[in-house]
C-alpha cells in the first residue's frame, strides 16, 4: 500500500513525520535541489548551443574549447635564475631562456627549470647544527677531515667547495650543463662531495706536511679545483666548480702542541738564518772593499817605489857618466851639494883655522835671518 509522508502516513499528522514524530529538522533555509541545478545548466547551454549536447555543433564546440585549453597549457615562465630544459617524449631537444616561453603541450613536450645561477656550498670535514643553548654549532667529522700526507703524517683538513650548474656551450645541443646536471647525475651533492674528498686526499697525499701547514694553501686549493673539474667533466655532470676554499689545516688534536713547538723552532731557525745572512751581506762587502783598498794602496806604493828607484838609478847613471868625464870636478860638486843639503836647515858657524884673530871665527852676514818668518797663533801667543 503506497502512501505519502507529506500526509503523515499511518501515524497521522500533517507534516513530514515518521513513526517517532517529526525527526531532526535542519535549521536555516533549505539547500537547493541538485537536479534543479543540473536542469537549469542544461537550459543555459541549450541557449548557447542550439540543438543541445547531442548535436554535431555541440560536440564540435566542446572539442574546440578543449583543444584551445590544451594548446594554451603550453605556455610557461622561466625565472631569471633558471633555465628551461625542454623534453620531447622524454628526450632532451633544447633549452629556453628566462621569460615567457612556449612548448608543445603535455604529453608531447615537458619542461624542467633547474636553477643555474645560484652558487651552492658544500662543507667537507665539518657539519653545522643547531644547539638550543649555544645556537649554531659546528661539529668536526674526523672520517672526512683526517688525511695522510706525503711524508706519512696525519693532518686535519676542513674545506668548502662552491659550485653551480655549468653554463651551456654556445650553439650546442649536446654540451648543455642544465641537461647533463638533470640526467647524468643522480645525486649531485653526494657526487661533488665524494669527488672533492677524493681530490683533496690525492693532493695532500703527494705533499709534505710542512708546506701544507705554512705556505702551500693556495697551491693546494688550485690543484684540488683543477682535479675536481677534470673529474666532473669526465662524468659529463654539468657541474662547474667555482672555488675550493681551505677552512682549517692543523695536525690532529692529540699532537697539535708538539707540532706547534716544532713549527716555532723552525721559525726561530729561519729567523736566525735570515739574521746571519743579513750580517754576512753587510760584513762581506765591507771586507771586500777594505781588501780592495789595501790592494790598490799596495799597487800604488809598488808603482811609486819602482818609479823612484828607476829615477834614482837614472840619476846615478847620469852622475856616473859625468864623473867618468871629470872625476875631480864631479867629486867636488857632489861634496858641495851634499853639504848644502846637510847644512840647509841648521845654524852654522864658520871657523877658519888659518885665519888670525877672533879665534878663527869668520864673520858673515846671515841673510836667512833677515827674511820674515811665518807667524803662527802659537808663536803670537808666546810673544805676548
């Protein structure tokens, strides 16, 4: 027996009630009927597309709208720090520059946009962590930092590697850094870390510890940089290493005091050697100059003595020739010249034994006493 709930059913009543009364009532206005909404939408579409959905025009219109929407989905934007890598059915076909670009819609072509201008950093030998009491904390990783040198010493090396996606080669569709970075390397950071640690161990392994601790930091950084880039290029990784920077190079913590003592002793030895070399550089030229002066003085004395001896010999030979011509006259002249030299600077008294009177003293006029004598300050003071 059919009945309608609007009349109350077998339990009577004038409203929508069940066997236990009115039942729960929803507050507020009644929700619209779904069938009514669908019916209204169909009426509006019939007004737009005469003939309804089943007609040819309606199907064509729906297909045209779907095609337009599908074609418009091919527009995409590449940010300034990104590069678009276009794939056609999964195969790399080209790149796109930053800005608004277009590719064939999915599933024909897809685009990946890796960041190619950002410089990334990887620390090897240390780890950064957050300490709730001290803030940022750095933890040393000994299995990464401890390395064996060429002279069989252990050194603790912490360094950082800065890298970015390698720029694409101009006009090349094969050597594209972004594509190689996406498809040839599964874990870029892990690969870079492994290559960096291997390159650093190789360079440290062929270098003695003393240059490592003192002045070979720049050479080590350049060698590791070149070795890393060569290795990554052989993998076609699309990664460009921009810098390798040594953070800390020390002996192990257990022997660092002894190494510092040895380093201080070597510094003192080098300082003393430099001071000795400076003293030698100052004394040796002075000694050489003094030796040159003495040598030149001896050479001058030698030349002067030889010339004087030759002059004396020539004079003697000339006198000898004159003596051989007139012995008496030459003998008398030599005697007079000798007496002149002997008595030139002394007071003289002439005594003639044959003279009569005045005890044989011959008076003479001392012409030298009449000449004015040079006055000196000492003589003037004595006169006063």
